[in-house]
C-alpha cells in the first residue's frame, strides 16, 4: 500500500453502528490537516459526531456530503504533495474494489461484542464487558433515562489495556425494571453487586449525571471498592435540576414531544437525531420503564429538587476525583461544580451541554485516560 | 320437584310483569309515541321465567329480538327497560340500544339481539368463559324456530359439543319465523338435530311454567355438572305479530284467540298453585296489583325522562380511542 | 434484544401476554393442530403458517383451543367470551374468511358497548393474515383493512415490521375494545431487532420512518417497506420524502398526516386494498378537506385496480403496488419540478 496515501474510512462509533452518513465535510478539498483535526461530521443512527483525522496530509474527498456508507467504506484520502493524481485514482479504485470484495465475503469479520443480560444476585442486568489487561477496571454508570449506549464513543477508547464494564441500571435499557426505592443508595448497592459478580475488587468509576450521584453514594458506602471517580455533570452536588427535562422525559411518548425534551441534553441541538429519540421511545414502551423512571424521579427529585447531597463524599478527601462539566449544561447547572475541595480536578468545557461524553467524546476520553494514568 | 314458595311467588311476579309490560307496550306503541321496532313476548312468559328461575346472576343468557321477557326474567330493572324503549337517557342502554338491544351484563344478560341467530355463538363464548374461569356458571341461548335454521346456530351446537361447554340451547318454538311457518321452514326434526350433534334433547310445553322449570332444571344441571350442552325445545305460541303493526294475515282466524283462551301460562299457573294449595289466590291478586302499579309508574317515568343529549351520540363507541 | 422474524415477534407477544394474564386465551382453526388425527401428534401445525407454534405445549388445551372450521361460531364465541371475562385472541387464518363471520364482528362485538349504553367491555383480538404476493388468488389475498376500518367500535392494526407487530399486538391484547390485527402474510420471515421484554406501542400514533421536505408518503403494512425503498431511490435523485406508517387505520393519526402534508405540500398514498372506499380514498378526502391550501399538486394514490386479486404471478405483480410505482407516483407528485431522470 502506498505509504504516502492514507485512506479515510467511515468510522465505527459504538458497537451497533454498521453505516454512517457523511453529514458534512469540515475541511475543504486540498487543505492540509494534521492528526486530530476535525475532518467531518458523521451522523450515526444515534447522534452526530465529529470525526478526527487519523493522520496528516492533504485531503481529497471521495464521498460527498449527505452520502450514507457502510463502516469501513472509503470517504476520502490524505495524500502528500508528491503523489500524482493518477496514483491517487488508482489507490481509490483499488481500495474501493477490495472493500467491495470484503463486503461480499460476509461473516469473515469477527462479530462485535454484544451486551449480554447476566444474573447479578437475582437481578437481570444488561452488561457490556470490553477489554482486558492488568490495569484496574473501569465501570461506566449512566444517568437518568440512559443506558450503556451513552458510552458508545468512550467505551472502547477507554478499554485500552484494561477491562471496562458498562451496564444498564435497573429500570433502564435491557435490565430488570424494578428500581427498589429508586435512590442513589439502591443503585450503588446494585453496582457493588455487579462488582462482586464480575469478581472485581476495586474499580475506577466513570459516571454521568444521576450515575454520578450513584458513584458518589457507592464511594460513600464502600470506599474500598473505588479506585477513583471521574464524574461527568454529576448529580448530588447541588439542589437544582431541570424538572422540565425530567418530567418531559417521563411523559413524552412520541417523536414530536420527546425531541424538544432531548434538546435540553446538548448544546448543539442538531445532534439530537430522530433515531436517538426513537431509541428512547422504544425503551420507554417497555413494560415497567415509565414506572421505574417515575419512581426514581419521585425519590431523587421530590418537589423538583435533588434530595441527596453527596458533597461530603468528596470533601472527605480519601478518593481521587475528577469532575467534568459542560458550561452550557441545561439539566444540572455548571455552578454546582464550584466549591469542591482543591484536590478535586474540575474541568469546565465551553460550548458543551449535559452530554460531554458524547458532545466532546475525544476530549473526554483523553482527559479521563490522563486522569487514570 | 318441590319448588320453594319464594320461587313460585317470584316467578309469578316475573311472568305477570312481562305480560303487563308487553300488553302496555302494545297499547302505547299504537299511540305512536314509541319509536322503532317492538317485538312482543306475550304468551311465552312461562318459558323465559321457567328457565331463568334455575339461574343466578353469574349465569349468562343471550336473547333474541323478542327479548323483553328474557330481560325481565333475568332480573333487568323494569323502569330502565321501559325508559330504554322510549329512547330516554335514563334507559338501561342510555337510549342507544332500544327494544332490540337491552342488555345488563351485571345480571348476566348478554343482550337482546337484532340478528336472528346472533346469540348462540355468543353463548358458546360465555360458556367458555365460565368453563375457563371455573366459576360453576352456565350460559343459556334463547333462540327461535327461525334462528334454528341459521348457520350460526348449527355451528354453535357443534362447537358447544366439541368443546363440551356448559351451555343450554333453549329453542322457543312459537311456530313462526316472522311470517313463515316453522312447518315450512324447518326441515327434519329438532330432536334429530340435537342428536346429530351428540347432545341430549328435551322438550316441554312452554305454557306450563312447571314443565319448563322442571325440564330446564334438568338441562341446566346437566350442563353445570360439566356434562356438555343440552337442547331444550319449548313449544309455545306468539300472541301478537312478528312486530307491532303486523296484521298477521298469515295466521288462521281464531288461532291466537284459542291460545289466549286455552293456553295462557298465567291462568294455568294460578289454577295449578291454588288448587294444590301452594299459594293463595289473594297473594297472586296482590302481585297483579303491585305489577300494575309498577308498569304504570315505569311508563309515566319513561315519558317524563330526559332525552339523550348530543354528547351521548359520540360517547361509548370505545372504552378508549 | 435479538433479531426476530415477524412470525417470532407475534408468537412472543402472545406467549408473554398469556404468561402475564391467565384470562388471555388463543383460539382458531389449527392454532395447535393435530387433535383427532391418527398420529397422536399435538401442536402439529401451530397455525397454518406456524405463528402460534408451541403455545399449546406451554399453556395447554384449556387456553389454546383448536376450533372446527366454523368461523361464525368461534368468532362469535370469542366475542361472547370477551364480554364475559376472558381476553380471547381468535385467529381467523385468512382475513378473506371474514365473509363467514362478519355478523359476529360487525353487528355483535363492535357494537356491544354502544348498544348497551357503555356497559360492555369486549377485549377481543382477531388476528388474521392478509395481502397478496403469494399467488393465493382472489379468496386468500385481499387487504381488507378498510372493511373493518369502516365499522365503528373496531380498532384496526396493520403492523409494518416485527418490532411494530410485537408492541402493537401486546397493546391490542391489553386493550379493552375489539381489535382486528392484520398480518401481511408475505412478511412472516422479515427480521429485525426486537426487544425480548414486553412493550406496547399506542394506537393512533403514526410512526414516521423517515422525514423529508418534498413529498409525504402514507403507506400501510408491507407497503411501508416498499415506500421506504422507493424513498431511498428517490433520495439519490434529489427528492426527499417523509414516510408515514399510521400503524392503525382505526384510530387514524390524522394530525400527523395533516402536519406532514402541511410541511411537504405533496401527498402520495400507498394502499394495497381495493381502490374504492379504501384508506387512500379516505386520507385523500381528509387532506382535501383540511389541508387543501397546503397542496402544491394533486394527491397521488398507488393502489391496485378494482379487480379481484389475480392468481398468475405476472398478473399479481401488475396488480400490486411496487417500489417502481411508488417512485413514479412521487415523481408525478413533484410535477415538472422533477429533475429529468435518464
């Protein structure tokens, strides 16, 4: 393969992605880019994500804006100046032909890891267990109304040399819909049960939103099980919460009503696709889902305020912690990140809403990797 | 079989109520104040009452277009029925069913039915419910000689036997399907039909309450015990036309008069119970008088009751839509 | 979550609801099959196309009832059972057989509640397969959902995929009104991801399978799939379509249809049923009455001709709506603004 031509292919974000839409190039043809520059917006079935250049070179576009292509298909090439157009054409033709052959040879590719439903002390939880290595494992804890696919842009990136486990909280996704009292302490207990079941003594917890409160509760209950806390827009650090989001999420039952509710989650509203909304509607139709959400909301946010103040877990100072927050968070205000002990690293991300791990996946992955290193 | 005194009193009252209800409707209908079709049950009272005296509210019946008698026999409230026939909001069906669709599921009355042969399949279903829910109840289909030829009825006889349902098929044979005689319209014999479907056949004189009560009691007990369906063929006569306004030109002069004179189930009942010393004539007179008052007040109340409102037009098409 | 066929999705919905509620029973011709046969085999068929296979084994003869081939009596029995405490799911096999039992549906089950002044509940589901494409000819291929849609008191469901079928059938079984649930027989082997858990999809809420700017396509059942394929092709040609799957023809989500027509100004309706008084005609009237000003051109209907469904493949193909016919109708709806297609 010509070393001076780098293929740019349709990336795979998350496990379920089989094709993506090139929503728009962010770099004009002929522009020189370096590795890490944003190349294009790729629309997946869930959310639109920026695709960063894997290498340096001058861009030649192969696919055009709006095209939907399978994962791995050529969307462009990065070339060095001394390559002739004829060589580039030949490279593209060869790559495309070989890719076509691969696609025809169905079943050769190893099947992607799929989440499995496991028994955790009598409770069915949907779990996705990726990666292996000696480093301390990470457990990913999603927030209210979420599921393990909230980590689709982070999960495999974090699973470099370590085991990373994402799971659906009770009441969510493919897990059992009984949520007990529905408070962070209940969910923390379930997470501890999960650690036991998976034979994990101690884990780093990377947690988002209500998952943050759960991680804090877990650290409070069982500090010996927690290696560190990376909290993304966590609940539990202040009383305010956007109840229009919470109530809207519970009651909305069609695209038209759920889309404006989901828009609260992100800074760039165009990120919310109808597939993302459809997935949430599908989850909410499951028997017991709405009951579970209602229970959680009643317990965690009675009278429209957060019931649990978990700041003391951080002020105790025995657990290494990182707090990440989108400056434009419309669910939990960023000011709740202030006043934490100096030992806690707080990183505020401008131009980001409540879903930094999706809105700024690469940044978040790097920050967490550095924090854990 | 010994019949309890209370049962006798209740049954007489029920028969008398049907008679007065229907005779009064005959009069009121002629004034033009009652809308729609009305099919009267006069002369057939002992059949409905004799059968239903063996049933409880948990048992289900399905009736026919000639359904007032079955409703009263099964305990549907008379004032509500009258208001329904007058198309009033206070009617048992809120003025939306009328004479042919009076129903009260709380009394196990699955409805009069405007479709000849509409009831027997429904009764298979009700019997299936009772069997599946193991509640010990039975289901009874009343149907006429006209309906006896409907495919639905014949299919239902088969299905009830195949599934061994706790069902009784009460064939009220008044000799006419509308304006056509059953001697013309019904081929073969009803007995052979029952036997053809492998179910017991019984028959009785429908003007004799005691005969009906006895036969229905046996049929219902058979079904209730889990032994499968029974056909009970009740012979009786219709005193009025198919519907009110029918001049009955197809019936010989004197046919109805003879039935009224010689086969009035109320007269037969009175003679029988008083001669046997089971009830006093005065007790029956008291019932007659009470029923007269009840019907009178039902008619007055119905005429004064509010008409349905525009919103009723759209209500109750669905439980939720 | 796993890939399930249309057939498996329906079977799973029945199984889960039968486990959940002992009042749910299944009845119909050969829903198990084999009783009275000489081999002694039970559950020989599990329905003529195997949709109810295995239910007899799990739930027994009291809850999975084979019927004689007497539609009037067993559909009527289902109605009577529904009015008296059970929640029957009766299978009519081919919807064409409704000719044998329409009275029990139209005059009995559908009307109990209204006739009885709101005092009846009839939680009955009648499942039947419908549609052409199997060379099953005139008496086994009709798309009769407009017939049922016409009758007040009935709800009518026409699922378009395995996911839709499971959620809509569970909704149907839990619904307290009589529901006609129509399964396109060509779709039984279609597969997609379907949750393992029970879930419900509400009636009367259309699903937009895609959103576009130029033309609104309303399609029913299997036609949704064809409409999406046509929309894919049209997108390559610069025409973007909204595709509406109403899911239920009664209740019908008229708001969504009118909203989308308001946005695109053009409407194509794809309906496999006979053209007179079908859903395409009904929706055309709706739009003509309530969104006439939004229309930029005539409404186009992709419907079969007013003939019985023919037998020979060549004729059946001519009869049925197709991706090509939908594509052509959308282009026609676009009028002269359509770019020339070579």
